[in-house]
């Protein structure tokens, strides 16, 4: 089987969430619509069981991340703000998904960051991440943390 290289590209957690959610909903619609005689479509049910498990577990994981609070506008704005840092697309994608909060975390994502970014640029980049992206635990996690600290 041959793949066209142009059609393959990495997805952000947000894009993955949308695709997996759509697959999960489509499978649930099929499941509810195909209830018939016992044993009917048994092979199809068995094949979909693995897909249902994978989509359910993936959704369960992604729903605990801040990607569910994102939308295409947030991602586009963030991408435009990062253009001035001359980062590779894969580095921007990792920053979007991982949301580094320290210079050390940023160094792990950006190749040769010591030579490509100054200390001021690293700080500015981290500030942009804090401003434009919700924290890694999501806003719900932040609220829970704040309530715990106040008690």
C-alpha cells in the first residue's frame, strides 16, 4: 500500500480529540441503530469492539487535558504569535500539546534552543504560552487547586 506524503501530517491534541469524538459518535449511532436479532452482524460487532475501546480510552484521556477548551481560533492566534520565533512546525505542535512552563521544558522541545533563542525570548515564549493557552491541567484543575490552597 502506497501513501501520498502530502496527506500525512501530525495532529494537535485538539484535532485528534475532534476526529476521535466523531468516530466514537458514529460508532455509537451504528450500535444503537443495528440492534436486531441475536447473533446478527456478530462479526461486525466483534471488529468494532476494539475500535470502540480505543476511541473510548482516547476520549477519556483527551477530555482530561486542556485541548477540549481549545478551538481553531485559539490555535491560529497562538501560531501567528509564535511566527517571530522561527520555530519548526513540529516544535510549535509540541508546545501547543505539552504547554511548557519553564525554560528547561522549552529546551527539551526546541532543538538547539540555546543557540536559537535568547533568555529573553524563552521568557517571552513562556509568557505567551501562559496567556494564550490554558494550563496543562485545564481550568477545572486550576480551580480545584485554588480551592484546595484557600482551605
